C-alpha cells in the first residue's frame, strides 16, 4: 500500500479497487482544539485519524463533560461510522486534542467501499465492535465503580 493508507490500519488484503478509491482521497490537517463535530451536526464522512488524537465527549445539560473515547492514529471514529451508516446526527462532540492529519471518506465513497470490498467491510465492523466494547467498559465503570477508583485508573492510564 502506498500513500496515507500506510498510516491507517486497513487490512493488507484490501482489494485493488478499494485501495485506489481510498488513495484518491487527500488527507486534511487540523489544528489542536478544532471541533470536528458537535451534537446535532449531520455526519458527512467516515473519519480515519492518521496522526494526532481526537477525543469524543458527551456533554450533559448542566455542562458537565464525559470523555467517551479517544481516537488514536490509525483508527476510526465510531460516531462518524454510525452517522454515515444511519444518516444520523451526532450525539457527542469531537475535538482535536493535538494537531491532526485525518482522512475524511465521503459518504458516497464509504457506501461504495462497504458494498464492494469485503476487506473494508470487515475493517469497519471490527472497528465498530472494538468501539462498542470500549463503550460497554465505560458504562460498567460509571455504573459500578466509585469515583475515587475511576480517577485513580484514569491517572494511571494517562
């Protein structure tokens, strides 16, 4: 694989046509602090982070924020995946936590890749399954773990 695909975690078995379609998409640079999307925005692209990190937050009515997940280099954003699948509005906010290089696969290209590439389809579903597992772990922590233990774990993780 050549170009930006080397930075992503797409499978080596990605079909020639799928690879060509993806390589035709130019990566985009964004500065730290850039808001990629907010609640009620409509998803228009499947995002793959090539460098930097995106944090996705849920904000309550009181303004209190909760980090749902981070998207490190090579991975995709679950919210954008759900958005392009279901033509749904976002329910959270994504912020560039560092300078970023991302690839934004337009919805039309995403649909074409899903329909025509078994390797791309498997990649998307594996990434979505991993994100769902991460979200279930977060839900379990919030529901069944005290704040002191969660804080200690978060500090150790950072």
